[in-house]
């Protein structure tokens, strides 16, 4: 799997929190073991790292 593009951008922390909340809600409904669930987990982890960077 190729590594994604890495860029430094400023994003409002409120937007990160909203996206994390959306991910959490979607994870409750996403079927485990699917690619969608895995993608949501990855996105949530990336958002968590971004939020901790503030």
C-alpha cells in the first residue's frame, strides 16, 4: 500500500472535532470487517493525531 501525501495545513480544531464526532457515529453503524469500517478507523486515528498536534 502506498503512503499518502503529507502536507502541513492549518485546520480549525472545531472542524477536526466535528469530523471525529461524525466518524464515531459512522463507526457505530459500519459493519466490522469491511473496508468502510477500516477507512473510518484510519480517518479517526488521523484526526486524533491532528487534534493532539494543536
